[in-house]
């Protein structure tokens, strides 16, 4: 059966996105999240005040400095959040600590290097062999244990997604014959 449909027991992100229900849900959530403006607030004594004149607002809602605009970046965040180990975005800073850009990094290009201490958790993030501190990234993680990586719906539901995907492949092979 596996040889006939060419599938295995593990579904990739690309294969999961070929399942219509998964693709529709990820697209719907991504489109909704991407349409929401991100706002920043600060607390002063007993009042919460919206911050309006901060460069971070422009970076999070418009021109990120990356080749992706904020809308496309947030759609990628949603896809990586649900189907990958998490969403990662590098924060570019000047020597004076001013944020000048945020750069999406595909979760497949990220390796998390965790310490072994279960109490005082710490980790570094490696991208293409270059090591970064975890505070140099915006991390959006799903079902994380605090060590810089999340758990995808693919990892939580491997059998169900494999059955859906392999059934589609099997039905397609039968229809072609």
C-alpha cells in the first residue's frame, strides 16, 4: 500500500498543506492575524497608554526591513507556528540598541542549542551555523517547554495527518487508473 501511494508515516509541512482542511484553516487564521494591527502599550502609574511614535510599530505593521512585508511575515508566523517547531524573526539592532529591522527566518533554517539545566533554562539559536542569543529573536512557539522550540500539530497528530494525506494519494492513484 505504501509503495503504491508513495507515502510514509510522517507528513511534512508541504504535504500537510495539501490536505484541504489543514490548508483552509492555516490560510484563514493567517489571513485574520495578518489583518490585525499590532499595537504597543506602556503602563504609567495606574494608566495604560498606547504608544504611537515608536519605530517598532512601523516594523511590525508595515515595512519590516526584510523582503517580506508585515502582512506576509505574519502569515508565515502562523504557518510555522502550527506546522513547524515555531516562528522565528531576527531583530536587527544598531550599536545604540535601536531596532532597525525584523527579518523572518524559516523554522527549517533554525537550530536551537539548549542548555541542560531544567530549572534555569537557557538556549541559543543557530542559523546556518551562526550562533545568536535567544533575545535577538522574536519567537512564537506552540506548546513549548521553554527551550526555544515548540510542538507542531504534525508532531502531535502524525497518524491522523498521514492517514488523510495517504488517503488522498491513494484515491488520486485509483482515479488515474
